[in-house]
C-alpha cells in the first residue's frame, strides 16, 4: 500500500503531507502568473519603495484574490490551503507583493467575509476580490504592539448613526494605498481587551488620513504607513460583529494570518535554494564549481532539509486552519499550531537565507542582488503577526493551560 493510501484511510480530505492534483494546479498557475507578471516588478519596488498600481487589478482578474470567499461575493470559493499556495507561489517571485496580497486578502477581505454581516459582504467583497479596491488591517499602534489589545489607545465613541474614531495606527501594510481598512478601536475603555470593536473604514471618510509612508529594510514596495484618525466619522452600520466583541475577531484573524505567513517563508526559502544551487553549479574557484566542495554541499543539504520540514508543517497547519468555522480560533490547538508553524518557518527561513548568502559570497552582500533582497525579508517574518517571543508565549500558554494557581511567567 502506498503512503498516500495509508494517509487517506478513513478520511476523504486531501492529505496535509502531499498536495492533490487541484492543489498542484493552483500552485503551478499562481507560480506561472507570479513569474511572468510580478517578478519583473520586484527590482523597482525594492529600489524605490514603488507601488505598481496595475498589479492588484491583474491579480484580481486572474481570480487570485478572495480565494477563500464564495463565488457569490466575487471569490473563488476555495479554502485557506489554496490561499496559502498562492502566497507561497507569489513569495518565490515577489515577496513584497505577496505580503501586500496577504494583508489585502487575508487580513482585510477574508476577515470581512468571516465576521461581517450580509450587507457588509455585498458592499465590500466584490471590489476587493476584483482588486479594484485595496484592503488593509489596522491593529498595531505606536504604544500597542505585542500588547495590541491591552494597550490600545484608539477609541470609538457612538454619536447617533456614527462612531467617532480618534487615535493612530502604526506599521500598517497597504496603509498608504488602501481604500478599505478593518480598524480596531476601544468602544469601552473600562473593559480592557473586552472593550474592543472592529470597524470598516473607507479612506474617504472625513477625519482619516495617512500620516506618513514608512521606508523599510525589506519588503520594499509593499506600502507601509502610519495612520491617523481625528474625529473620523464611521457609519454605525460599519461596525463589524458585535460592539465590544472585537477580541474574537482579532484573535481568530491572527491565527489565520499566522497560518498564511508560513507559506511566505516557504516560497522565499524555495527561491533561495534555487538561486544557491544555480550559483553553486556555475561559480568556479580552485578550478572547480563551488558546489563540488563538501562544505558548500553541507549548506545546501541543510537548506533542503529545512525547506522540506517547513513545507510539511506549513501544509499541515494550513489544512487544519482551513477547517476553522466562522468565528472560531484564538484558542486551543489551532492557536498553538499556527503560532508554532510560523515560529518554526520564520526561524528556518532565517537559517536558509543565512546559508544562501554565504554560498553567494561577496555577490550576496550586494544590495541589488536577488539573494540580498531575499535576505532582507527574513527579520519581518520574526516580528509581524506576533513576534517570536509572543509565539512562544502562545505555545507555552496552551501547553500549560491547566496549570492553575501558579504564575506561568
Ligand atoms: C513591515 C511591517 C508590516 C506590518 N503590518 C502590519 C499590519 O498590516 N497591521 C498591523 O496591525 N500591524 C502590522 N505590523 C505590526 C506588527 O504586527 C508589530 O510590529 C508586532 O506585533 C510587534 O509589535 P512592536 O513592533 O510594537 O514590538 P513590541 O511589542 O514593542 O516588542 C519589542 C520587543 O519586545 C518583545 N516583547 C514584548 N512583549 C514581550 C513579553 N511579554 N515577553 C517577552 N518579550 C516581549 C518583543 O517580542 C520584541 O522583541 C507590521 C509591522 C511591520 C514591521
């Protein structure tokens, strides 16, 4: 009996260890599109923090946004696994664009689908799925990073048919170009994390502005901003879910976001190995290709093992997260698994890129080289969507959750 049969016994779902034919097709199609349409944009994006305005409508026209959203709202009606494969393929060729796509597609679009009401879905999803509008998510603030909910200062005050938002958000991906933003604010400051609500804010709402576009060391071209809300009037109908219940929206969204960051790590790692193999075969020293030296071979073998481990963990986690019901997440096994998967993948891709640059020698140290651009991507993967330390806190917290009455640290 083949290993595939063994895995499939008693379970008709696709194996998390091997892609099925449809999943392979999605990965191949997204890879072909990214290589022909997105790869060529990456040099100028990196050099100038340039945003290619045509890219999102093209991605939308290919049906590569709204992968997880039913077709009646303009989506593809697939699942998180398929969305992860798109992110993996995009990350091989243009990881900055992949990051912007995940912020748009997962943090904003999929979040509105999962937590919004019917009117909100009908109003916002078709344009987001088509790439006609750009989405973002605003959680982090200047004083609220790892403690995003507890330290949140942005407030929303109900005034008749509106909520009035005041405060600021920092490091918001797509912020400078976003049309639709899912924004978290405190509707009841006394209730701490249980006084947070989620709102859909449009860039044209009075009182909203982009304070500054931020210049980054990596993912350049993916736009990042500081945002300001000054008596920003948001129609009450744009409250997402129930007032003061934003914590479940945040926590379930963060689980899905972490599941979607791992395929970015995987795609970057795959491309780094490909470039390193090419270089090892063509770069000659001591009259031989450097790939003939055992110490270089050792680095290539380590990179391969890390990438294959990343692949297995990433797919397993995506498959598990894909079956999360609407409104679920933020606790239990899936909370632990998504934190563990992204923590491992970020750590592994850091190690892979370290070796890749070493194999490239001086050429890898040059800013314009592709391997250098990939190298500059690794730190964010250990910071965004909860830092490595926060991921460890989540994992340990879940492992030790029945240890009552003691300080877990
Ligand atoms: C390029 C980029 C894009 C981003 N995009 C978005 C976005 O689209 N939307 C959004 O809302 N946010 C976004 N973020 C924000 C990101 O999620 C935060 O940067 C991240 O959560 C960490 O917060 P912080 O930067 O304030 O760090 P801090 O929370 O200040 O942490 C600083 C250091 O202290 C450590 N630390 C903090 N608390 C603890 C603790 N209890 N125990 C141990 N160590 C601790 C951290 O791990 C870290 O090492 C983005 C950030 C960047 C850089």
